[in-house]
């Protein structure tokens, strides 16, 4: 307990001793470490991160970009799957209301299927869904295939494929749901894809970087396991991964460019969100998106004694090197 308290105070002094992390991007060398998720927003060293002289006058605007499933009313999908929306369709520069920030995805929700309940046989038309199991036990069947569902198992359900999900345990089956549209001309996969996060490939750094902690792949402390990419059948999203941040470490503060839609949803553990000049506590069931204004920075800070883990999904600006899931064998 004392260790966690000391870590929190240390992080707080670090953050508030540097009044704002709004980045002067034109002062940063164009050659980054290439270890960032999309290879464009990581710096050669901490000395290149620029800090504003005073707090932004509208810094509490960031609360529009952070939400918890408990703040929304329940709705039903596929018969008996209860959804509580976390982030929904809107505007990631000027949200019309809290949590309405998505442009690429249709919605991101928390789902609950009661013990013994099953969904009705359903097909997704003009959309696909990714399920990431948070708790409970269950089964999913589609196109003649079936799979067991338990914590940290992810499923990509393609458009047009009939499927049924069932909760088989004594506790409710709980999961995160990412719903993405399928654009014109997209050809969905013929089979669902099931991936156990524990067996997923762990990403490694693209190049040597003295600021990356052991086991991380970039942004100082991000330990990444790859779940789904466009090669697996994603339609609109371009990356679905998990990111673990070990105790007493933090991600590299950095901004996002216009056109980048990146969501961080807490799976395990309590952490701190640094966004702009503000800190917020993030617990499981909460998610946020960084405003892609090329100025507001963010970081995930773990001031606790245990690892924290996030579900991350993103679409990147047109022209960026987002095919990061295809990594040369030499770096694996």
C-alpha cells in the first residue's frame, strides 16, 4: 500500500510539475523511434516532448471523451444480450454529448448474457462485431464451428454469418463489444475467428530504444498482444490488441493526428489517464478516446503494485503505416 501511494505521489509530482503536455509538434524531429502503434507519434527521447507554459482554458472538455458503461441505459441485441453503451457514434473533435466521439466504429459497449441464456440466431448485415470476454463462461457457434468462451477470449464475427451465443456458467457472461460498419465492396470472412489472448503474438520493438522497458514493444511501457488485423477480416478498424502496463510504469505521452480513432478500455486493474493537463482514474468498464487534434497528449499510468490491461482498437489516418500487424520475421 505504501509503495502504491509513493508511486501515485511521484507520478502526480511529475505531471503537475510540468503544467501541460500540449505538444509543439513542429519542434519534434520527423524521425521517431518507429515503435509507436502507427509509427508516427513516438519520440527519440523524453527531451523532445514539449510542455506548454500554462493550463489549457478548456481542459475539462476531456470528460466528453471518457465514459463508463454504468452511465448508460440498457438495450438488447440478438435477443437476450444486454448492452450498455460506453462510446457511441459522434464527432471526435466536437462531441455533441458525452461519449459521442466515434466516427469509424458504430459503438463500443459492455455486454451481459445472464446464466443459462442464449441469443437468438442472428446475422450481422452491413456490420461486424468483435467480442472480448471479461468474465463468466459460454459457447458461441457460427457456420458449423463452435468455441468455448471464457475470460480473455476474443471473437471476430463477420457480417452475414448466422451465430448463437450462450452463457453456460453460474455467473453472467460479460464482454466488451466493438461494432464496426462494413464499407461498400468489403468481402467478409466466411468463418468466425476465435483468439485466446494468452496465445496471441506478443509484439516486439521495431528498433532498439533505451527508453522501452523490458517486454514492451513501444511507447516506453506498452506490452502488446495482437488479436485482430485487416488480414484477419476487420472491415473498418485496423487494429484490435490488448496492452498491458506493468506496475510503476507509464506510457510515453504523445498526441494523435486528425483521422486517428484510438480507444482504450480497461480490462484489469485501476490506472490513471493523463489527457492534456488532467488526470482521471480509469477502472474496468471505462473507456476513453484521445481527441486527435495533434496537440492533446495522453498516457496510461500504472501507479499500482499489479499490472493493468486494456483492450485497444483503432483506425489510423489515411496514408499512415497502419499495417503494423504484419511484422518482419527478424523482429518477431
